């Protein structure tokens, strides 16, 4: 696995997290569902390819809750 691939996966996770936060702030259920699906897809991709998703303070689960899966830096 290349570092550029890992960086792209981490960037995709950051974008999914931002989309989820925005959807929640706007109370947009459809956008929230899409963002959650993207979050799940990218975390699965990361695990499948051994991409480490290092903790980013305050962002450890979709939209910032703290329940185990860590977000990318």
C-alpha cells in the first residue's frame, strides 16, 4: 500500500465526517444517511487495506461522537 493511497483514504474520511456534521447541523436526514454510508464505506476500505486512521481530537466517530473507530488526521 502506498502512502498516497493511505492519504487519499484519510482525506475521504475527513470529507465524509464534514458532510455528516453539516447534514446533522442542517437536520437533513437524506444527506445524513448518505454521509453515514460514505463513512462506513471508507472505514471498511481503510480496514481492508490496513490504512491506519489515527485519532483526530474530537473526531472519533461519524460526526464527532466518541465510540471507538478513529477518524483520520
